[in-house]
C-alpha cells in the first residue's frame, strides 16, 4: 500500500529510527519532519512516541502526512452519521469507503484532462487513467468536497489520502506523472477502489501538526528538539512528477500546458534540485534551524557532495555520519546492472545545545 514516491524512506525507516534514537538524547520529545513526502518518517516518529510537526510544500504530501499524524485510529465520521449520510454502524470508516466506492462516475476535470476523453478538450488522448477510473476519481473528489462541512480536518485528510492511494494504484504511468504510458498497463484497467488503511497510534499527550510551506520560509520560526531533513537530492522536481495527485487534492482545476497536461509546477520548484543552489539551500537551513539536533538524509548520488555537506554541518557543531549500502536497479543502464548506493544519515549535535 502507499504510493511510489521518489526518495520515500519506507524501506530505510529502521536505519533512520535506530540511529536517531542512538545519537540523540532522551530529553528530546519534539521532531520536525521538514520534507515529509508520504509521511513515512513522520509515522515512524509518531510510533516511537515523539510529538511531530510535518511540513511539505506540496499539498498532496502535507495531506498524506496529515492523514497519518491526525488519526490514531479510524475516525467516527460523526458528521456524516448525524446527518444521515451513512447509517450508524460499528465501522463507519468501512461504510464511508463503501459509499464512495459505489458512486456513479462523473465527467469532471480529471476525466476531461487525463483520460482519453481529453481528446474533446485538447487534441490529445491522454492515457493517465481509463475513462471509467477517471470518472470515479472525479465523482469521489466531488463528494468529499461536498462533505466538507460534515468532516473533521483529520477525516477529510484521511479520505483524500485514501483517494490518492487508490488513484496511484490505477495510474497508467511508469512511476511518476511526468508522462503516461502509450499502452494500457494491466493495473490501470482494474477498477479503482479506496481501501481501509492501518493507523499508527501515538503516545498520549504527544502533539501533531502539519504545515504546507517552503521550508526556507518557516525554518527560523519554530523550536524543535530534533529537525529531520530529507530534501530532494536529484534534479527531479516533485511538483512536476506528482502534478496530477497535487491537482486531485487541491481540486483547483488549474490551467494545464503541454501534451502531458501539467499544472504550473514551476511555482513550487525546490532549490535542492539544482546543483548550483542546493548547497546554499542546505546552509541556509542549518544556519537558521532552532533545534538540539539536525538530522539529514542524503545519498552519494545527490547534488551536494559529502565533503560539502560535512563543511556546512560541522560549522554548527559535532557531526556523526551513519551509512547504509543498498542495491538500486538502474533502468537506464544499458547492461541493467544493479548499483550500490550509499544512504547516509548525518546527525549534527548543535554546538549551542545542552542536550
Ligand atoms: C525525498 S522527498 C521526502 C520523502 C519522505 N521522507 C518520505 O519518506 O516519503 C522530498 C520532499 O521534499 C519536498 N520539498 C522539496 N523542496 C521543498 C521545500 N523547499 N520546502 C518544503 N518541501 C520541499 C518535496 O515535495 C518532497 O515531498
């Protein structure tokens, strides 16, 4: 379950959490997941009992993480029950998903732009979704929007995140939404279905918050015990690669350009994706961070060289580096070799910290 997301740390969760616990002090309670993406590290921090604030400048990512942090268990959907939209039941979450999965499809923004029916709109038969699945996505998104006044923030984040997961499972793409396949993948022809997820319970008294900002605009504003930074490390801009999921969550019917129908992704370009700007972006963050420990995930194929990272971090305190090697399949290698990648976790204990 969960979407395929560049740089997602689902498989590195143990490596990150073990080292975070090992190298930080027991007096640390609050963490800031500054580039939260799918929320996998936020979920692990929540499970360990930390208070977590998560941020990402993509709305879809902030929302995926909100669904994890704001729900300790399946919500009651009391607004929908009290207003007779779903019947009283022991399992309102299942009832809501069943309701949404049973909706008749409608020809909305996703259908008219990202299924073959886009031909009516823009002279291109885009094949991101089958017509049937696109109509269902439109119907479900419209219904969740219509329910806004009956849903708590946590409930609406959960339903949108479940819709994103369901959409990802039937997307006719090779990993990201930069382009669509020119033939139908088997998974894209299966009917879309929202499915129940598992929840992560936090520690009683722990607090959770979500932000949706460019990290450079907020880094100097708040204090945390631990800041965990997992910025992009390649030139691939997330706003372009996940543009359709962003549009589904934002539901803002943007102006689209090009044969792939991109929204204006340039509004959210990350300095970390440019070789020239990335070192400065990291330096700015570290200089303005208000924390006891600053942790950075990065790998040896990134825009910033290890030596440069060490220079930036060491200027602020003591640095420990933990490494993990893993094999990555390189699809653009002519000989289809597997390549070893070194994933690093840099742990900076701030010089002015007494932790
Ligand atoms: C490597 S991914 C994080 C993956 C995440 N740890 C996970 O496990 O899913 C980097 C994230 O940083 C976000 N991002 C990039 N530049 C940003 C910025 N300047 N401010 C806030 N978020 C940013 C991207 O949208 C993307 O979700």
